[in-house]
C-alpha cells in the first residue's frame, strides 16, 4: 500500500485483503532491533534483473506460514534499505518458529534464514528507496500496536471488574471495598486517556497528517499505561491473578510484548523528544 507500484498493489493487495494470502513484515534481525535504520546486516545484491538476499531476520510474525514476506535489506551498491517480496517457496528461505514465548503466544514468530534467496526486480517494492520509506510503514504499525495495547487494557479491566463483583470476602463482594474501587477507577482513567489519544491519532491518519512523532507518542503512552493497568488487574485478583483461568494473566503477559515491539518505549520517547527539541539523542 505504501511502498509498492500501482502494478504491485493490483497484483497483491486484493488477495491479501480477502485473506486468500497471508503476508509478513521482516525488518528486525537477531542482532539489530532499535538500530535498524542504519545497522541492518541483511544484504541485497543486484545481478541483472534479479536480487540476491543474504542474512537473518528475527521475531517475524506469520513467517512460518505466510505466502509473501516483505524483507528489508541493505543494497550493497548504495547502502540504502530497500524492500523485497519473498515468496514462501523461494530457495534459501528458511523460517524457524521461535519457541518458549510467554507473551503473545497466539502469534507464530520466526527466525528467518536467507541464503542466496533470489528475488526478481518485479518483486522489489518499487517505491521503497531508503529507510525513510520503511519508516512510513512503521508509522502505521506503531499506531496499530497502540490500539492493541488499548484492547489489552480494556480486556484486563473488564475481567478484573467482573471478578471484583463475583468474589466475596467478609460477607460482601470485594467490589464494595474502597481500595478495589480505587484500582478500577485508575484503570478506567488510563483506558480513557489512551482511547482519546488513539482516536485523535486515527483521525490524523485518515487525513494523511499523522507524523512519526505522533504515532510514537501514541505507542509509547498506550503501552506504558497498559502495562500499569494490567498490573493493577493482576493485583486485584490476588493469587488468582496468575492463573490462566481468569484471563488477566494473559493480558498481563501480552502487555510485556506490546511494550517492547514496533519500537521500545525508550526509542519512541526519543522520537518524540527529537520533535520537541530539534535535537536527536540517538543518531
């Protein structure tokens, strides 16, 4: 949508939006996360009308089963980051599912090996010329994670509220106690603030006016407040808060991944800080 030519949009998007094909986004590497703008080690070398990709990617959601994988690699000729659509059956493309996750367990993340993977020029994203173009995508996905975090906080609040109404101690529901109501009120305040921020960011996105720093602000704030909210929910449930039976433990665990991916809280705060001061503190 953002970096493809009109021909590529017509070729791929209809099947993707109808779920006839699944895609993945491969940027992060085993040794390169926050430093992706300058430090990518995955390389692309052009030979005639074919590109040769070599390197590794990590934490790539859907990669174990996706039909199309957008791989971001540094062009050896000009050192610029470009995007390449790799098909799952490509020789030299080897995804391996990451096991042992405690967070977002529903997502199949993979580490990808790229060993002389050949991609035709027709499958290079024609409007991706540098990391600046990649950043357009991150602006959108960061806002998406901000909404995910809001949903996580809402789910934790709803589960905690219901538990407080059902659970009785000293002859009455724990929802009748002041400290429990205080936690619920603080959770609602966080949720409402995140809703307001995300709705405004979505309005700006629809108008084509959303900036990198606005998306980063939303992601930074929503994931931080969500982490706080799910902790209060877990605390409200006491010992039962660590049991999967009551769902809060799932929200509690998932908040940790939301807090860190699509830009850590710290990196997003520095993007906001750069916009506020005109000074970059990281590059």
